């Protein structure tokens, strides 16, 4: 039975090494899970920022359309005023 002790010792050593390896893997797993949580949080933040940027772009596009419409109105008004002024100027020259 003297041969049992070295065999038991060897098996205990294997079990010890496996337990150490398991602790290392558990630690690695915890680190990976923490990294995943951080990346998920960053992804959600970036999604919110993308939605906000898209909304801002839409608001700016709508404002741009409004400004262009107002500009066309003012240009038409200015053209009418020029035409009226030219007509008055012509009438004044004729009167003179």
C-alpha cells in the first residue's frame, strides 16, 4: 500500500491545479462580463446620441425649408416693389 500515497498526492496536486485554473477562469469570466456591461452601456449611449442627431438633422432640414420658403416670398415681394417703382418712375418721367 505504499504506492497509494504518491498516487493520492499526485491526484491531489492535479485537483489543486484544476481548482487554481478554475479560479483563474472565473476571474477572467468576471472581467469579460464587466467589459461586456461597459460596452453595452456605451452602445446604448451611442444609440441615444444617434437618435438625437437624427432628430436635430430633421429639425434643421425643416428650418432650412422654412427659411427658403420665406426667402422666395421676400424675393417675390422685392420684385413687385421694383416693378411698382419702375412704373412710378416711368409715370413721373412722362409727367415731366
